[in-house]
């Protein structure tokens, strides 16, 4: 007979396609961004009749799909109702994961679905902190243009710009500054158009 730990770690005998074992019952639903009232089990949409998959398991797979840039899986799980603001044990969202790993297509999709570009993890890092730290220029440009706060401070009083400076990456510093200027000019142009529209 398997020990309790083995049952907890592999309650359905499933393995993640992202090379990490699934632990669907190891954490409370609240810690992975699922409201307790939503229930712990949902029917799988993978074609296996009657298969049950925990929402915690779907959330974990969603975050892993974003981390590894699997846009098709990310879209499928959003269609299944996985919440965009689902969190891992460190408070990271799918947008944090995709940004940290430079997956621009996943970042764009998540933002188009309403993901919070200024979401903070347990250390108050935003997706932009991760994109800057890992030198993913197209991702950080997208985040800033879509409203990410380039001056947001984490718990160590470091902004995304500080993270780039700490790595002495001038290309990232220039990209952050250029994207912030573009975003600011774009916002000002929209405000000017809104204010000037009464001349008819």
C-alpha cells in the first residue's frame, strides 16, 4: 500500500506535460487563486468521459503553460474558466510567468483577456520587474505600452529600471525609457483629443 505522501502527490496518477508532478490537493484553493466556493473538482474538457480534474490542477497547468510559452494550452485553459489572476505559492500570475520567460505572444494574449499588468507577487514584483530583470525587451515594451507602471517599487525598493541597472544592461534601460515616453505621449495625445472634441 502506498504511503500517505505518495497518495497526496499523485492522487490521480497524473504527470504534468511540463515535467513537474501534479499535486492537485496539496494546497488550499485560495492559495492558487480559486475561490473556495467554486468547488474543488471540474469535468475535464480533454475528451475523456467522466474524468475529473481539480481546479487547483488546472491552475497549476495554466501557470506552467504560461511559463513555458504554450499559447495553445493557455487559451484552452482560459476557455475552461481558469482565472487570469490565479496565483502560485509565491503570488505570481500567468503574466508574471510569461513575462519572466520572454513569451510575447502569451503576454499579449493574457493582456487582451484582461490580465492585470501591474499585478504584484509576494515580493511586490510586477511582470515588468521580471521582464526587465531577464532582459526581455519586446515583452517589457508591450507591458509599458499597455499601462504597466515603470516606477513600481518592490519590497526591496527597486523599480524595473533598477533591476536593469543592477545588471548593467543599458539596452533594457533605454527600452524602458523609450517605452515609457511613448506610453506617456500616447496618453497625453488621447487626453488632448478628449478635451478638444467640443469644438463642433
